[in-house]
C-alpha cells in the first residue's frame, strides 16, 4: 500500500499502467481532487479508496480500464461518466452513481440513492441492494441490474438500454419511455404514461439471462415480466394531451 | 389591397388580425401553435435607453485614434484555463438538430475569425463545430443528448443550462421532420419521432445539488474549464445568487426575447421577463455578493446592434450572446427567399417556422438539399463581418462616453426614454433625475 500525497505529480505514460501495483488512497488524508487526478493519469491499474466518508464525485471521469475498490460509503456522482473503469463500492452510494456511464462496470454492494445510472450510454451498473427513485432516468444504452427494489419514476424517458429489477418497482415506472427495455421480477406500483407490459419472447429471456449472469445474480428469467414503450406518444396528438 | 381603415372599419385592439387567425387555426387543428424565434410582442428594451455622450463634464476619446479595448476574460474564478475573448459578443447555444451542420460550422468559423466563442446545444457536439470553433462552450442540458466525457474534455467551457429566455421552465422540442438519421443517432432516439427534451435535470434538483454537480464536472475535467450556469430570465435576482453560491464561474441570463428553435407560441410570449428587466437584477445580485466582475455575467435576448451591446455592458454585463441575430447574419429571413417563404405561408421578415425543417435559407433544417444551400465558409464570413460591426459600434459609443474599454461603460452613462425602461434599467428618465422605484 502506498499513500498518495496531495501534491503528487501525475506521471506521463507511454503505455498502459503496470498491473502488479495496487495503490491505496486514503480520502481522509488525500483530497478527492488528488484522487481523481491520479485516476485520470494512473500510475497503476488497480486502486483502492479508503475512508471515502461519503465524499462526492469519487472516481468520477475515469477513462481507462482501471480497477477501483471503494471501501466504504460514497456520496453523489460516484464513478460519474465512467468510461472503462471496473469500480466496486463496498458500501452505499448517494445520488447519481455512474451517471452518464459510457463503458466499463460499476457494482454497488449496498444501496443506491436517486438517479442511479442516469443518462448512461453504456456499461453495466449493478446495485446489489435497492435503488431509490428515478433509477435509470433518461438512460441511453446502459444496462442496470438491481438486486432489490427501485423507487418511483424510474426509467423516466429512458431511451435505450436494459433495466433489470429483481425486487419491486415503484409508481410510474417507465413514464414516457422510448426504446429501453425494463424487466421486473416483483410487483410494479403503477406504469407511467405510455409504458406497457410486453410479451417475454425467447430473445428477451436470453438477454435477461445474460444480464443476470453478468450481474452474478441467480434468478430464473422466467420469473420476470417485460415492460417497454407503447409508442403512442412518439408524435404529438391533441387527444394525448392528458398524457403529455 | 385597400387598407380597411380608410373604409371606416375599425380593428379590435383585443382581437386583432393575428389573434383572430390564431383562434381560427386552433379551432381547425386542435393543437397549439409551435414556432421558432423569441417573443414578438413589443417589450421594454434597450431601444428605450440612450447614452449621454461626453461634453463639458466628460472627456470623449478620439474615434480611430485612441484605443478602446474590447477583450474579456470569462471564468477565471476557479478554472485553470479561462476563456480569453477578443470581443464580448459571443454566439449563444443552438443545437445541431435545430440547425444544420453547415450552419453550426459557419457560426464556429465566424466566431473564431473574430476571436469569440460559440456554443453547442441540445444535441451534442459535432466534429464540424469543434473543428471550426477556437472557443467552444459545451452545453450540459437536462436531456444530456450526445453527452459524453470525451467531448466534455474537448470543450473550452461548460454551460449548465437550467433554462432559456424563450421558455423558462420548458424543455427542448424537436419535431420529427428534423430528426434525421444523424440527429437521431446523436440523441439515441428513433428517427422521425417528435422529440421532447426534459425540462429538469435528471440527477440533481435545486441549488444545493447543483453545487455538487458543478463539483463533479470540475473533477471530471481536472478543474480546467470554466463552468457557466445559464438561466432563463424570471426570478433573476435569486437565480443569480443561487448560481454563484453553487459555484458558477459565469452566469448567463437569457431574456424572453431570446430565440428558440421550437416552442409553443403561448410559452414564448407569456413566460419570462424582458432582458432589460433581468439584467439589473443580475448585477444587483452579483454586487451584493461582492462577485460583480469576479463571476462574469453574459446577457442575451434581443441583442441586435452595437448599441445593444454597449447598453448591456453599461448596465453591468461582461459579455453578451447573440442567437437570432447570428442566424439573420447567416441569411435567415433574407428577401432572396421571398417566393419560397410565400410558398410556406410566410414572408421574408416574418419567417419563424424553425420547427418545420423546411427553411429556404438552409439554416434551421436537416434536409440535405436545403442545408447544402448554406456555404459554411461564406456564412462564416458574414457572421464575422456582423460580429465586427457590433464590436465597432459598441466601441464608437464607448469612446463618445470617454471610455477606453467597453467594460468601463456604466449605468451613469445611460438615461431612459420611458418610465417603464427607467424603472427596469434603474437609470433616470431622460431629462430628469427620476428613477422610478429607487429608494423605496
């Protein structure tokens, strides 16, 4: 374990960072800014973050295939805009975990607050516990798998990607959803505007099985139901005014 | 056609011809009117202000001989690399989608030629625009269409958009006829659908969250880039205070004359306040925080001439942004398209159907044939010419007021022509010392 000082100068790399080194950064000693600066200009391929203490924007903006283990609870926008990092939070996270993720994976061992995976374009977000409201809001290609429940207004205006919920979903699920696909194993409080239940065909069972495997969750895909867009709000129409 | 009034006919002021046409249109179609442009109603504006040139008690500067600076630095509060612009006239955010790729490139070319910035919009950053823009501001919008960290790092500044003057409280709108395959792919949406952008950000609500969001954007971009916060003019005094508290380096205030590519007419004309009413509120907020000139203020909405630029700066703005005027400089509403405007049921000087995608000038369209009409190089030259004229006009006024830099213009240089303008701008009615509301 090597402590990182706040004035560490990022090295200039010609190639990928060495694999053998694990760098530990204690956020109660170093600043988040120094941590992120190191992760943006890495001197190693594997990091662990100690005593995160709920700080915001931990491991935000990673743009390469680093492994980061965050040992404790993180605040808002943990792993924000992740593009290639393999990040595990051994605790709970605040609002907007992995928001706008492009690629890579983020795994939360505990629960997540609001807007988990918001606007994500790619990659896999796994929340082993439950997620609060607006999970997967405006998602644009990300895959999100939640081991527990999700709160209301989840997958609002979700454009693309898959949202898998192994527990229950709150009210107004998938309101104004576009082409994202939603799988729920438990109860759905209520469906949002233009979100409908759709038949579970073989290709959906297959993609759900693959997502559950990737998330390392052991559920039978046949226990899930599929939801998606009724596509009735794709064009303005006066008779839809109550739904807009 | 004979003017009906010579026949003794009287038009209703309440139900004028445009109102009657609106009711008839609503009754026939059952949908509200969606259009582009900004507020068209008459509003108190910079036209209602005049400069007091130098005379006995003030000393003017020689035109063409004595220097009058125009440069401005934006975002030096926290950012490692603030924007240093040669003129305070910038190009406002307009999306690829709303505008053709050629129009976006032309704006970039024009802005770069005179050393100012241009701004992306609700559709992501195009290579054409980035490639031709020396200073590019990347908008961070509720929809996050095309949002990605790679483009974020390519930007020279980041503008967190809460709203715009044409529709404060409303999200973007792009009708299906403008969702080409390229636009659809950049926005991750099916081609051809009527697209409604969100009006609220998906992962933060309120000023306390915004502070954390700004922190995240700084962390992702290694504290290099200025962060702007843009608001539509409504409760401007409070919005500016909250934006500064949230950590904004630059605050952008867009009045209700500011344009849009597509919004309900009722929204454009009835929500928000005029630029003239918002600007002094913003300055007051900054001054009370001790942040005037520390956090820069950009004002937009109805800037057309160098006089407007000078008046905005005299009232305390650090820079202005133009949108509609830049489109006109590119060729929008030009009489050369009169026949085509007529075929669309409009006329040169009146055309505002930017939502429709059939713009004869090739600016507010995704149609390949129409957009090919706009040569980005020639368009860029026109935009550069226009930006130079705005800058030189503002300098002319500043010199006449004895100012060696545009930023030295001050409210004391101004008087108002109307009581309304005097009250809003907080400058005296011309010929009097009366500022309505002062001292209350």
